[in-house]
C-alpha cells in the first residue's frame, strides 16, 4: 500500500488535508478493479462534461456580449470600448446577480456544499446536482459580466456533479465514485481550455493527490473525450498566442533565480485566498457583500480595465510585452486583491487563470529588470513566472508545467527553464508548509 504526500497510509487518506498540499485521496491499492461498467461511466462522463463545458462557455460569451457588446477576440478590447461608466454599472449588476442568485439558490436547494474539493475529500465524491448546476450557471454569468474570477470552476463543478449523478445511478462504490467525480472535474477543465493532458494530470495530482498509471487511464479517457466533444463548439487553438522563444542562457538563469520568489508569491496568494474564504458572508450579508465588492472592483477598473474578467487578457499582454513596469506593479497588487475580494464576498468562481495572471505579471515585471543586465525574451519571462506560481499555488508541479505548455503550445525552448523555476517555487512553498488553493477552501471541521 502506497504512501501519500503527508505520510498517510492508503486507506486512511480521505478527508485529511494535512499541512502541505492536499489530501492524498486514493492510492491504486484503494481502488478495486475497474469494471466494464466503470469504463462505460467514464466514457459517459467525458461526453457529458464536454457538452456541458461547451454550453457553459456559450453562456459566458452571451453574458459578455450582453454586457459589453463582446463578439470575438479579446474581452479587454470590448471592455475598453464600453467606457468607464459602463464598467462600474456592469460590475455592480454582476454583484447584484451574484448575491441574489446564490441567496435564492441556497434557499431553494437547502443546506449542502457545491465545492469539488469538499465533495472529493469530505463527502465521498457526492455533489448535489441542482445546487451544482445552479452555482455553475451563476459563476459563468458573472465572469462573463467581468467578475475577477476564473471561468474553469463552472465546468469543473458541472463535470464532477454529472459524474456523481452517474455514480448514483450505477450504484458504484465510494472509491470508484471519488475517482469518477475527480475525472469529471478534470474533464470539465480540459475541454474549456483545450488541455486534455493537463486536465488529466490535474485530476491526478491536484484532486486525487497521487500519480499512478492505473488511475491515469480513466483520467486520460475522460479528459480526451470531453476535449474532443467540445471541439464541435469551442476553438481548437492554443489559449495564449506566444511568439517564438529560443533556447536562452539568460532565460535559464532567470528561471533559477525567479523560482523561489515565485514560491513566496504563491504562499502569499494562497494565504490571501484562505483568509477570503474563511470570511465569506452568510445569511442576508450574502445579498449585500457581492454588490459592494464588485462595485469597488468596477471603480478600480475605470483606470485599469485589465482587472475585469478572469485574467486571460493580462497574460496575453505580458506575453507580448505590452505592459510597462508601473502598470505591472499596480496590476500585480490589484488583480489578486480583486479576485480574493470577489471570492470573499460570497461569489463562486475559479482561481486557475487569476493564478496564472499573477505569475505572469510577476515574471514579466522581474524580466523587465533582468533584461537590463542580460537581455532575454519577454514572453519567456512571463510564462516561467506563471508556471512557477501556478505549481506552488496548486501544489501540483507536473500538472502546472504541462498545463502551461499546452496553453501556449510550446515545448522545446521553455521546458528546462520551466522545470528550474517550478522546482524552486515548490521547494520554498513546501518549506513553508503551504497548502494548495484547493485545500484551503475546505470547510473547517
């Protein structure tokens, strides 16, 4: 029987967050043989996650179109053209939708959570379908309206909830239920970002806490099927457009030095998320706080429209070296604050792209200083910073590296620098006993 990240033995892992990383939920020895019925459920989960992910992204684009007349390309362009007053009104409206929507949803569905991490590590992989689907719909609507949260939370939650319902229908055991729910969450992530391998690794490393060939097969199957299904609606190209980056000694040395700094940044980011999550409002305050916090974000977006949305446009700007140092400094402070504040107001959303954006801002800012001593490619600095912060924040180094490579569709030139930076960031975050951005959102026991 294998050992987990924190030394827990296989059958004793579920629900233990420990002090580092996240629970090592399943070991291969904990999972009975995968039957034909399970494989059929895995295929069905992949198909449903792909369809649901595509539908949610269509809804997100519809919300962005109604709010900012967005049609295609970068959301930032539509936000800038909409004007300052419209940004404030749009965010205030998003806060009203968030507060009213989630208050009504909790009143309608009753008690119970709709967090993937809580379901996997505390609730045997069980997710309430109505609550989860309602949360997912509200999440993508407010992100489309400009909320500073990630879009991946909705498809992850929907994929896991659909897998949970399939598990109920098929009456499978707890270990298989957890595995299928994690695969559904990873498949939802994979299809909306077109990252099938990264989605599978996220399932294993960040949600199950173990890399195993036996558990990898269903994760790969569901993520690949979901991604292929989503291609009927969603784009098939890379998420980020990266200019050619050659092998560079400057970039390699930079990666060695920036890794520990990125690790410290990730530690601060995770602690900020933990504080925000612990102070989420309840009762009537849930109606008020999103409106107040989102309106403040809208006001901040008057001079800095890059704050709106999940942070994808910020990453693209750093890759193209389109942000000057003063703007990088301000956004590096405001973007994490806006995301943590939005989460702390009671809204539900993802942290993946905001984390990538924070790392890209850090890498780009440090890279601008580094080039005065040793010139190097601006895009490389941003990607390295993003990967390092993402790895330390998720406590999933392998998944983070693969995700950044898939998001940018680059491999050769950046592989070694990415690994250097990720290792440095992980060493620092582990030394400081840092949990992941997923485990800090677990409710206190």
